[in-house]
């Protein structure tokens, strides 16, 4: 089991109880899933949604984790997995007419982003193909 986990080269960053709706965060996450690190940064920087900035911070944090733990450069990274899970709703009350209270639900979500190296996928297969091609 340890050998399988060690062979996977990826870094992750997660945000728990982020103050954004899960559906609004999924709208952004679906656009950056599978993109390279630079493409994801450009997309998040110029999209006009409020949820882009916390997700941008997560991607930068995951890239810093990859740099410190794996030692990979940021140009070789891409978003391998991006997931948004719903969390609890903060319940607040707003005063209304005639002394009544109106409930306000402030949704929160968990965002998990994993970055992986481009060369880590199928790197052993491509080197084997190059060696067999050179021998024949």
C-alpha cells in the first residue's frame, strides 16, 4: 500500500467552511479542472465572479506545497482533481416588519484542489517506447 501512495506525485490544498455557495464554486471549478497551472491562474484572474479569488489562493497554495514537498516547478503542474463539497449553512435572522424575524441562510463549502506534474503521468511508458524505437 505504501508503494502505491509513494508513486503518486501530487500536492493538495483544501479550504474548509469557505463562505461561498457550493453551486457557485462548482461553476468555477468546472472551468479550471484539467487546466495547467498558468491557465488556471489566468482564468481565475479575469473571471468576474466573487468565488474566483479564494480558489485562486488555493491553487497558489497547492503549487507552493508541490514546490516544497515534491520539488517540482510550477510550469509542469496541472489541476488533476478539483472538488467542491457542501458544508453547513450559517443561520442568521434579519429583523422584518411587525417584530418578526426573517431567516437568512449563508452557505459554506469545502474546496479541495490537487495538482500533479505533467511528466508524472505516463513518463515511464514514453521512455520505454523511445528505447524500443531506438533499438530497432
